[in-house]
C-alpha cells in the first residue's frame, strides 16, 4: 500500500477523535500509557481542537480519507511526540513514516528538544526511538525518550517541501477517486 503522510488541517481535527476512539484497547494503552475510555478521549480532543496551534497532527489516510495512523506533536511546554496506528495497519511501517515526518517538521521549525513517554513494553516505539537516535531511560514501567534533534539542513527543508507537496497530491487524488468521502 502506497502511503503518504500529510499535515492535518485544524478543521479536520475531529477526525483525530474518531481515530483515537477506533483504536483497540491494547493500542489505546500503548498510545496513552493507561486504559482509556471515550470520555477521556473526548476531553483531550476538546483541548486539541480548541488549541490547534499547540497540537500539530500528521496522518496517513485510507482511500475514504479516514485516519488510520496519526503522529501528534504537542507544543504545550516541552514538545512531546505521540503516535497511534489502527490495529489492522500495524506492522506496515506507518509509525516509522509518521515519526520521520514529525521529526522533519520539528527540525524545519527549529523545535529541536522534547520528550516522548511510552510503556517499557512498547518495543515498536522503542525501536523507532533507537532508529532516529532518540535516547531512552526506563523507570517504573515507563520509558522516557529524550529528544534532541540536529539543526535542519538544506536537505531537511527540501524534503519538507517535497513531502508536503506529495501529500497534497495524494490527498487530492483520493478526493478525485472518491468524491463522496466524508470530510469534516
């Protein structure tokens, strides 16, 4: 499956709420660090939707423009990354694509330090942290990833523009092929 990662526009943030609610119980625990119900997701998403400048989202969509994987960059205080992929799409490299794209965006915006909290049992996210040079320390069942990115270089900026444009082309292609897809 050809996947593109595109930046989510603020008016589309309600689709993130739907995505989070569609996660299976195990994936919700991996995303939030504890069992989470729809009420907690609603409270969090109300905040995300009210302050879209503090919550940057990147998504991979299916042919009907439903979010199947999302990278979340929280910019309240220290930058924090979080990722979620629907169960049936896990193991296909989507988390890797999302992490790469989120890192690229942060670097081009000069956001070079932050954190990520995950369960020590989350081998997938720990693998991605190692792959992207993010250091980790584990304590009491949680792993704290300390993020320190390199400054953006010319290649980073070119990749950002290229990936952004390819994502728009991919999105428009899905709209043409499926003009009745629901868009909020």
